[in-house]
C-alpha cells in the first residue's frame, strides 16, 4: 500500500491512527490506495489473538426513524443472539459516502458477516465487501449480481402488482410518492411501466425528502389524481391525513374513496386508522431470519425471494 501511494509505511500508519497529523494531499493518496486495495484497518488487532472469533455481525439499515425495517432487525437478532452473536447496528441515512464510511468502520471491527438493507450504493463499498472474505447478505431486494447471498423480494414486481390492481378497479390517473432510493425507484418503475402498458397516461411521481411526512404533499401538485401508491406505509398514512384535510377521504370502503391510497410495509398504525390502509405486506421478520441462516451456512439456495402480499382494506 505504501508503494502504491508513494509514501513510507510510517506515513500509512499515521493516516490510519492519526490522520490529522498528515498533510491533506498525502492523506488523500493513502486513502485512495486503501480503497483500491480494499484495505480496512483492524481496530481489534491489539485485543484479539490471531484467528479469534469476534462473534459480531454488522447490520446496515438506511434509517431507524422509520419502523419499516424494525421487523427485519428483530428477526435477525432473534436468530443470532441465542447463538452468542452481537448485532452491531448502523445507519446509512441513504447517503452513499456515509455508507462507505460505516462499512469501513464495521469491517475494521472484524465482524463475522455483514447484513445490509439493499445493495452497496457505490463500487467502492462493493469492493470493500468483496475483499472482506466473510458472508455478505443483501436484503429487501433481489439484485441481479449480488455479492454473496440475498433475502428479499422483487420491488419492481411490487410496483407492477399495485398498478395492475388499481387499473382493474377503474382508476385512471395514478401517482407515486416517495424518495429516490434504489428500492423506491424500482417500485416506481414497475408501477409506471404497468400503467403505461394498460393504456393510461404516465403516472406522476412526486419526490419527498426522506425525512418528510406524506402529509406535506401539496394536493395541487397532483390535480385529478384518483389513486396513489406510496413507497411505504408511513408516507401513505401521512398522505391520507392530507386527503382528509382536503375533504377527499371517506369513512367507508375503497369503492367510495375519491382517491385510492396503497402503501407498503403493513405497519400496525395502518390497520388501526379509519379508513384502514391497503398495503403490500412485506415479510420483514422472515427476511431477517433468512438472512441470519444464509450467514450461518452455505447449504441450500443463496438467493431467497420471500415475496409480498397485497392486503386490501378500505383506503383503496
């Protein structure tokens, strides 16, 4: 690494241990060499004997602010903790560079596996994981070229399923609300493609900041819309609040709703509100448990599609 960066081994050591004492240009060269070689400093080197097991698993989720991923973490923990593993949970906030830093920090603690919601956001992140030499499980989607193992569902088909249902109900003007993360984008693509194939006008896509509530959607931005697919239940519930404020929500079955609303995640709150929320039920607990099993053994299929269910209630 020192040779690749054109510096001494002492300088490399300083970049790892005391980066503030190294000139920025030199530090940049050394860090670039680290990325190219997939090098991650071992923060446990002084504490562990060679070959010792850490009994830890790194888990990356986009956020803990939205409970949509809680079932997956719970299922994973329920499988691993009785076996003596510690789950190291970290958030990426949907930010690629933060994800890379978090991955490097987790790998520096020599976990026995990395389990993440989604796939690496950058090639640098993917490179780190490929070089780690440990089980890697990507969840909540079905990537075409996974690093190792997968436990999830087809987000594109999820969007197709919602659009097919809404078209069959006679809805004519569709919209999608959500962020621009890869999984939401896959749902949007399936939703939009299916609506177009059915002869409808292209659906509208309204981007929301990942921290925003669906209640912030300005209804004038969606004139004439009679059906909305929200990227998750939290956004759907917020949007229903906005509909109620505009007098466009009925306490009755889906057939009387001026605007149908369907979410994703099957949160408990969606079952309790009136009208109750139609949603795509994702088996989050099963995703977590399956990810744990894929980490623990290489027997059987490495790519497991756990599917989803369209749960129809009063909102759409």
